[in-house]
C-alpha cells in the first residue's frame, strides 16, 4: 500500500537513502542506532521535509506533491504537543479542525475517542493537571479522531515508565486493529517492538538495512549489523 522508493535526502554533509514497502494493516517498528535516520524517514513520509530524488506512493499514486495536511498520516510524538491553555477536549478537537469549528457529531466523536483511550473523565481539564501517560493518551485520541490510514509514531512512549509504556503499546495495537490503521513506529526498545509490531525495519548508516517479520528479531540474525544491535539492546 505504501512504497518509499529510493527517497534521498541531504542533511548537512550526510545523505539518506530509504526504500521501504508497508502493507496495509502492518504495524512496523523502525529500529536502529541513534542518528541512523529513523525520525528522518518519518519526516519524509509525512512531508515535513522533501526528498531530493525518489518517490513515495500510496496505492500506486505519488503523494510527493501533497502538502502535509492532505497526506493520510497522523503523527504522535514523544512531546505530546498539547496546548496548555486549551482543555483536553479542545486539544483532541484540533485533530479535526485547527479552528475547533466542529459540529455536534464531531464533538461526540472526541468524547468517544477519549473514552476509548481511558481519559473520558478528563476532557474538561487542562494538560497541566494530567500525568505524562494521560497526556500521551490525549495525543493518541487526537490521532484517532483524524480518521487517517496511517499513524506515524516517533518514540511516543519512551519517556513513560515500563508499565505505562506497555499499556500504551497494547492500546495502540487494539485501536489500530479497530480502525484498520497501518502503524509505523520508531522505538529504541526491542521489547516494545516485539510487543506491538508484526514487522520491523532496521535503519543503519542512513538507509533501511534490513526488513523482516518480528519473529526474526532475535540474536544470531544473519545481518551482522542487526545482530550486533540486538546483542547490545537485549
């Protein structure tokens, strides 16, 4: 469904060259050393930065000329990106309309999304009154109400403690299945990748060096770079 074909991007003196195929319904974990290009790949897909060459296609149609807001991606970051002066309900609503010009059905969908992620009783509160896990649930609800085909997750739960992080991973997995959403998630936790993903893409040396089923993400992998990464990360 999603094909990134030799998308090349230059940052200062470094060149990145990515190719990746993502099938509809995949939950694919982007893993690899820090600075290898995982977040850069997400930014290229989302349209925050543009490749020098190459193409990104969905169902065979190029999306390179589409602005960010027209691409079928919702993004979830580690920083939550919640506006402190707005209520949680309003912050979620920004996923539907930046001016919060919403009809009754849309406001109802916000309440529904909040209940699905477990913060239905916090809609009138400001972000400062929420814990880190609750803020990330609000950010996830904002993704949910956008009704996009893809969720791009850039280490969204790495700052959370292991128990809450595990709960959030299971929640994403359940919501993605419910919405038939395809997920591409950057993580530096191998166990997180194994908990949520059915496939992985190993990013190293500014390229996608290996792709495979999550069951093959084990010590003794035939790719020496990946094997070393697994050994260090275990």
